[in-house]
C-alpha cells in the first residue's frame, strides 16, 4: 500500500513529530517520510481530510463478536469492520461464543476468520472448559495457537483454588489470567446496582460489596502465587482503592473500566430501559468520580468499550429477563472526549497493548503504518446512523458526543 497523507496533526508522544502538522508518506505499508510539504513524484493516492489528526492505532481489550454460534448478534467480519470504522486497529475478542473458545482448534478457527483484515483480531481463550468455572481449559495449547489471555468473560471464578492453580500454571508460559470481579453469591439475582434507586424501582440489587470482595480475594491469591492478573471492567470506588494498594505492593496486576461506567449512573434506570442493563451494573456518581480519578492517576490501566452485541429479542423484554450488554466500539472515542482532553483520550485508547502481547508502534520514519485517522472537534448526537454493528443495543443512543473517526491504516490496508 502506497499513500500520501496531507496535513495531518500528529498525536503520539513516542513520535519525533508529536504535536505538529505534517505530511506522511507511506510506501509498501511503511512510513518512509514525514515532513511538510512532501512531494508526490510517484503519483500515489493522496488523502486529504478535514481537520485530520493521526495517532497510533487504537486497541480495545474486550469485544464480543458472537461468531461462532451467535452470528445473529454479530459476525467476525462485520465486527472487524465496526472496529475499523471506530478507529481500532486491534481488538481482543472474548470467548463467549457457542461453542466457547476453549481449545487450540477454536483459536485457529477465529484467527482464520480474521485473516487479511486491516484490524488485527487477538483471541482470548476461555480460562475454564466451556467457561463453567470447574476445570481449567487447554491454556498452554491455546497460547501456542495465538491466544493473548484467558478469561471466562462475565463468569466469575467461584473456586479460589481454581484461580490459584490458573495463576501458577500460566506463569510457566507468561500467560495472562483474567478474573471477572464479582462474588456471585453476594451479587445473587441482582440486576442493577444495590442502592436507593434499586429499592425505589423494586429491582434486586447487586452491591459494591460483591465486586470488592472478589477483588480482595483475587489480590490475596495473586500475592501468594506471584502470578500475572488482569481484572476487567471494575465499577466501584472500593475496587479502585484495592487495586491502588496492590500496585503499591508491586503486584503484577492490571485492570480496565468500561467506558459507559465512566459516564452513566444508576439514575438512568428510572424508566426501566433495558439498554442500560449491563454487567457490572451502572453505579453511583461517587463511584464514577472514583473511577475517573483512577483513570487519571493510572490506577486503572486501560479503558474498554466492553462491546457486547445483543439481539433486540433479548433486550425488548422485562428488565429482569433482559440480557446484559451494550455495544460500544462506535461511541468509544466520542464518549471519552466528553470526559478527557484529546491527548488523554488518545493515550487511553492506545494503552494496554503490551499487556496483551502487542508491540507499541510509533509514528516515526521506518515504522509499519498502524494509524488511526480522526477529527477530534466534531460534535453530534449519537444515533442509529452511527452504528455499524448488526445489533443496535447502544446505551449511548441520543447522547451528545465529541469527535469522529475517519478510519484506520494497518496491515498494509486503508479502511475508511
């Protein structure tokens, strides 16, 4: 792929051209020249876009695409198209398919479906067989096949000894174990945050305690095993403080937060709208403030869209029976920009790569082109016309966002 990008403002703290407007020449998929102005003697295609900004390609540590088994929710092909349109050059795909991705052949299947795409798909293998939290899955075999981490997605590891064994075993081959932070016996049948709002709505609550208790347990086990742990999608003030203290102890732990948990509180559930039914649940404004502070001070390592397509049949039912989940790739950039500066937003969207085995490329001469193209200044109300996913279950619908994505350049492909 050969391309001349004109007048692009570069945001990349690793680049020699950070915070400057430059032309970028890409030849055979590599950045060959950066400067202003650059000539185009070979008559390559020129890319000229309004208020064009360029950064390293973005990464999302938790997306669900459904395939195999749930193609009615999403397919890998359309999921990767959605990721590209949303600015992501790499995404880690969860194992919550049917059958569950819990063997090396499953990893090979997923990778085969994602070949020759601009977006790099990083498969996450199930931690336990069929994600039933009983027996460990084929972790080493999946690692050699290309799995970047091991997770049962929203299924908590109820047996503490199972987590202990997983951390000890995975440490032999630098495997990353993920543990969903929820003590299911405390969470019980809770369908939203346990608070004044759940009482007033007459819905069963899932308390902060369920998350904090599980994280405290996991951190004790991590300290004992000296393993490598990732805690996905935390949602409470107590969780932030527990992980902050663990990092002071130099434990090998990282965590993420779902972008929607940074913006929406449980107050939005007053109309029983199932689009807001997510797991972990939307918490209080106090929790939101603690999460944002955790993002700012680095306690929270990365943000995720926690993109989870759900069919309309699974959402348009009574609140207690509705499926959990929201799509989030298309709204991720615009939502983050309502909270943080553009520079901070880009930093968040490019963090976490190394934790999941990706090299952190930079926008410098000689590097492979792995870029996201965007305009940070557009303002709009998010609607269905902005959704590329097959499923439309976005809790950001009718929300004012800031910043839009043009597309990506990655794997020697331009996707706009």
